[in-house]
């Protein structure tokens, strides 16, 4: 086995692991990232989404080898308790979460959208979050929270 190097939440990282392992298993099992959750294991639910470059990607079916020399961001790298990302503040303000299992993946999808499109409309947000499943029924609040964060970020 050879080491795979990538930037995880802005920190140069090298992992000696089977390059065909899923990124999710490496993130959770070897690197201690508990934000990306295992949901379906088949790129169907978005619970494991991370940002690679500027796009939200399901880490459950992304092989480790494919992130070599790339930037990978998990929810742990989005913001902190001391300095939350505008999306995190907006989700709290809009009460846009219930059980929280899907929220890290939704936040990563929303953050990727805002990187690519800092002024989305409601249809853009819905399209970006279409692959994220949430069974708690907070969809309208989630869309409001993403739009709120976009407005906050635009005002800076």
C-alpha cells in the first residue's frame, strides 16, 4: 500500500490505506471525522456528502485514490463553535433541523452550491439539495436557511 495525499479541511493529510476503500470509511475509521454519516452506501441519500473541490460528493462510493492531491472538506472544516459558517448560523436561526443525521450532508451540499453560485434562488437551492434525503420534514426551513446564509454572505 502507498500513501494517498490530499488536503482535509485545509490540512495536508496522508493515509496509508487500500486506495479502493471508500473515502467515507477512511474519513470516519482512520481520520476521526464523525460528521459524514453512513446512510445508504449507494450514493442515494447524501448523509455522507463532503465537498471535493467545489462540488458535494457522496463519500460512501468515492474511492480513496480519487481524492489524491485534492481538497476535501467535511462538516468539521466548514466552521467551528467559535466561528460558525453562515450556513450553520442560518440553520440554527431557521430551526432547519430535527434529528440531525442528514444535516451534515445537506450543509455540505448547500456550501458547495454557495461556492459555485453565491446568489441562488429557491429553485437553485432545491436542485442542489435534491439528492439529500431528510425524513424529518424540515425541507422548507432548510431552503429558507440556505437563502438566509446566501444573503448574509452577500452582505459581507
